[in-house]
C-alpha cells in the first residue's frame, strides 16, 4: 500500500532523487512545500544530509529568498535518461597486460635462497 503522504509531495519520486538533484530542485519550492518535505523526511528516512539541506533552504526562504526555477539539468530519475553499459571502447581501453612468467619451462623460477 502506497504512503498517502508520499503521493502528495511537491516533488515527484522524492524518495528516489539523489541529493545532488534534490538541492537544485528544492529551489523552485515555496516555504510550505519545503516544510512538507522536511516533515516527510524526518518521519521517514531522516537522512541527515537531506534534513540539513531542507532546513537550510527553509531558512533562506524565511530570510527573504524567493523560489527560482531551479536547475533544469538536475538529475531527475523520472526522466528515464539513464545510460547503460560501459563508456570504455577499444579505442579507450588500456593495452593488454600479461603477467610476468613464473616458472615457465624456458624460464624456471628460482628459490629465494638462490638469488644474488
């Protein structure tokens, strides 16, 4: 069963937003919206970095800051623009590496006592 409070939060998928994206997105919220998020956060996950971020933004709004548009390029999990796979290609991969031989038939290993 879905949490009723979660369904009425001012940011969709709030629980899945990374902190870096959250910081930018709360700039567009009113003080009432930030208070709602702060109350929700404290009663659910209560993540210290998030509560500090929300409390700081709330103080800014109470000190006269105005909501802004936020950063439209902030990480948004609901946009579905995730990359999959590795960014490494044959052109950027490291050269092949062969481990040193240890006791191969043409290059026998020596006991430590025989080293000079």
